[in-house]
């Protein structure tokens, strides 16, 4: 908790998201399974198949599956054979302890499970080609199965609009080149720069989301989605099950309704906190709060970001992306990269070119400057530097990582 007193000439408003209450996991899950969105009840759906693949996010995308899967497997007809694939995308392999922790000791002992390998071409199958020309290559286990259950957890995603189950397929169990192509969709086709709709809270017109959904349409294996919504204490807030399209869209609409805050006008100054550990464990994590704050600040305004960053930048390779200088020089290199932190570096540079960003952290000052930000060691120092004695509109966002801020004039569906 950081305490501070803004200057008297700043007209301050604290902006928060709603606080939905936890719901009972087993009752909520069972109700969602038997009353799914745009799909037959789960017991009827599962009863048609013998071999079912369960797609589970890896250790970087917690979805509460160690509590969901034991309940889910109780609903399986006795003759069904199941196996679990961990949707690693192009992340590192997991340890046995991590795999067990993600699905529970009981499920791990009972159900065969394995990590996806996006580089192993012998284990990948071409499903088809999207209208953009992207080869949709996925783990062959998806096509050997009679059906697949796709799991995930909904949150904001600064490129695909929202995280959630369909990202467990793309990029989760996709081949390396397909992953590269999916991320490449966030850029404009006919000119340099990022597509305006490739951002948090937006599905309609979002090129990355639409490419993912077009790729999913090529999959002939029947799919059943289970999307959880969790709070910071891992409590279940809601669950959306059913069609991978309609259930995901309904879940995202619910999430946005509860975690978006709308402001009447953009502010001269925005003060944003990541929301404490672990949301500010490093810069890449703290960037989420910065991303959401940008919806609240005027062009050429000031954003003050509080993020401790005790583990540094978040990737040893991150800072080198800023050697390209301006965003225009960085863009063609990021466009070719599949590294998510390259996209984060590019997004950081764009923000720094739009407004002044004071970053209050434990990071080395020279590293902060290299990113185009202004290093400060305290909120008082940052506010003093931002205050020119004139009247200012100021928003304070205590939980920036989970709060999408949108001005009324820019709200979209």
C-alpha cells in the first residue's frame, strides 16, 4: 500500500472496477455444464465420444483446473478415455511438479498428460489455411481425439482483447510458424504500426482474435469450452461453458462489464498502481497497468506508474529491443518476432511517444530511461515533477492491472 497526497490544484477521482463476489465452485461448474451456452448439456455432449482430449493452460496462465478437473471427470461416462495436453505455446517445458499442480495429484495420477511442443513437426498436423494465408498447424493429438474440451481463464489481453480458452488452442497447441503468424496479425497489413483494434477489451474487429477464430473454424474435432473467471485470491467468480465462440463472447462481455471503468473525460494526469505483488513483480507485468491507464489520459498528458519490479524487467533480452530507437524503427523487427515481450517493448515505446510516463520503481534509472520512461524513486518526486501549478484533472487507479479504463467517447463493443 502506497500513501500519498496529490497537489491541491489537481481535481482527483479514484477509479475502480466492480468487485464481484466469489461463487461456489462445484455448484457453479455443474450448473454451467448442464446449462451450457449454445451447446447441448455436457453429459449429452461427452456421451457421444470415446476419446476426449482436455486442453489445459500451462503454468503461466492459471485457470483453477486443479479444482475444476476432478469435478469434471466425475461427469464423464465410464467408457470415456481422456488425456490432457498442456497448452505451452512456445513457452518452456514444465516440471513434473508443475504439471501435477495444475491438474491436481489425483487427476495427474489417473489421466495421461503431456506438454505441447510447438517445434516438433512430427507431432503437428495441418488443419487448413486461413484467408490471410496462414497455415493452421496444431498438435496432432487434437485430430486423433473424438472431441476436445478447451479450458482457460478470462482476463484482459492487450493484443487479443481477452485471454481465455480459445487462446489455449492458438497459440497454446499451435506450431511455431502458426504462433508467429497469429501474433503478426496485430500489425496493420497496408502500413506500418499496430492495428487500432488489437487491444485490451476488444473482440469485434480485433485482427488477432478474428484470426484465431478463423483458425478454430478449420478444426473438425468437436470442441467444448470451459472458461473460468478468477479473482486475485484464486476464488471462482464465474464460469462459462459451451460453444467455443458464443460461450467465450458471453464470458468476455461479463468480464468487461465487471472490470471496465468508464470515465467521462480523459485526464491530464493518471496515477496508476499495478495492484501490488505479484502484479508488479517485474516491468513486463507492470506494463499491464500502464496499458489500461492509457485509456484515461490525454495525448501529451502524464502517467505516473507505481510498480516495484523487484525481479527486474522480466526478461534478460527485453531491454535490447529499445536499441532500435523510435517505434517506427522498432516495428519491422517486432513484426517478425514471436516473443510476446517484443510486443510489450513496442507497446511501451508507443506509450512513451504519446505522453510523459514517470515510473516509480526499484529499477535501475538508466534502464528506465532507455525504455523512454522517466525514472522516479517516490510518488512525491513524480507528482512534484508533473505539477506545473495549474489546475489538472487527475485519475487514481489503484488496481490498474485488472481495470480497463475507457473514456465515454471511445467506448466500443
